[in-house]
């Protein structure tokens, strides 16, 4: 959800409609994190954070927003997934996994890229690809290594939850 106008991406509404579990590094820091969390809550999505009391902002493990729910074990997440299914809740579960290799100076790079996007008239669905490309250029490609680390972490946590869910059901 973007700050200046209510622009919710289709993946948020889809997560609210289907009972899937999504592992991510949080909300992209270029978005309005509190508004996005409010949107998810309003639309029935269970939101939790993996082993942190703060909701992450993609490259950064910190967004300034308190975690709605904290999960410390794979079994806790698996139980939440099972409970959502047993209660026949429509909304999915979003588990935000803080980036294990946060990038120093990425916030400044993101701010610069967002400023360039605004000054250049980049809008709508073109903002995210533009900003990610510029952040990679500004950080000399270091943001890519950080991005790979967060993807690998999401997969690792997801695999642990899948094993715990298999054992639970």
C-alpha cells in the first residue's frame, strides 16, 4: 500500500481471499508499512513475524512497526496454519522473516531511488522495478546479495514449517 494514495497490490487482496501461507521479508520499505499491516488485518490475514518483535521492511529487519504476532518455532507457525484451516478462515497467513543479512546504508539508497522515481514521474506498477534497479546500482550490486540471503532465509523457514505441519496433521 503506497503512502500517498490507497494503492493496494493484487497480491494483498489475493492473500485475503485464499488460505495460503506466504513467507516474505516483510513489506517493501518503499511502501506505507503501517497502512499495509492495517489493510491485511482488516481483510482477515493472519500476520506474524519470525523470531522478532518488530515487523521487518524487506532489506531491513526493522520498520518501526510492532509485530502483530511473534512465532518462535516452526511448530507454532504450523499450528497457526492448521488452526486457520480448521476454522475455515478465508484469509491466508503472512509470516515475515527478517533479513538475516541486512544491508548497511540501504535506507539511504532507497530514499534516493524513491526521490528519483518521483522526480522522473515514475508511477504505479513501475515504481518497484525502478526503485529495486536503482538501489542495486547505488549499492554497487550489494542489494542483490542481501536479496538472495532473504530469499534463502524465507525458503529455510518455509521448509521448517512444512516439516512441522506434516508432523502435526
